[in-house]
């Protein structure tokens, strides 16, 4: 078994974290860079990651997230926040960035830009947000794998009030809506009922279908 698969076997959604242990800046930056490099539809990267270390801010979030203690016991809280809409400005910004970094314009790429501009901004804002939120989940998956790769515990959380988190972090003014939370930290030595339980997943035969 490869080291990556061994680390994925090791990872689980930690239910209790040790508040005395802090994830190093190096490891946090590694996880964030993995997220930044991950895939998104049309390369638009329609979400951002807010890294919350301020203990008072995290304490404000806890009562709006089913009082899950990992939010404050972990050393970092990642908030995946998606664009609230696809706008002409946001689409053009990403396409212009590609042209700038690559140093040339490509006709096919510019045609693709026009296709998106004629489609996305005209759609319902909620439909666009839901599409952007699905891209954020791709980043979440990458974050879980990257965290496991450096033996950092993480706990993905959908159980929270997005409206309250948006308010606490001032996301609405930035055109963002929170999608999912990811505390980072280290599992506690005791008090976590899940830590020693066998990892259970469906068998490959019941999970993977090959069409040949």
C-alpha cells in the first residue's frame, strides 16, 4: 500500500482535538497550496478559503455550528466560501489572469470566454452559487487528502448556519457565501469515541463499476 493510501486509512473526522497542539505554518501553507492548485470548472476558482485563527471569532462561530468543539480546539479553521454569483467582472478577471500569466491570447480560449459570458451572468444567482459551491467541495476533498498527507487531523462540517457565519466573517460584503467548514488540528489522546474504531467503507466491488 502506498504511503498516501496508508495516510488516508489513518485519517478520520476527528471528534475531539487537542487544544494544546498547533498545526505548523508550514503544514497549513501546504494544505492551502494544495487547495489553490486543485481543479475547478473552467479554471474559474469561484471560491475562497478564509483561515480563522482568532479564538474569539471561532468562539462566536461555535454556537452556530452545533457547538462542535473542534472549531475552537483545533488551531485553524478553514472556511470555504463560494462566490454568490458569476459576474462578467469575475469571469473576465480569471480569463485576463490566464492571458497575463501565459503571455499570449488564444482564439479558442477567447471564444470560450465569450461562451461563458453569454451563459453564466444571465443565469439565476442561486443556480450560479450552487455551481460555485460544488467547486468548493472539490477544494475540500483536496484539503482532506493534503491534511492526511502531512498527518494533520481535519473534520469537514456542514452542520452550521451559513447565514450566521457569513455575518460573523463579513462575507456578504465580499460577494461570498460560506459552504463548508474544516477545522485543522490534532486528535486528542482521549475523549474521542471514534478514534479507535475500524474504518469502514463499502467494498471495491460494491463501490466501483467498470464499463469495458
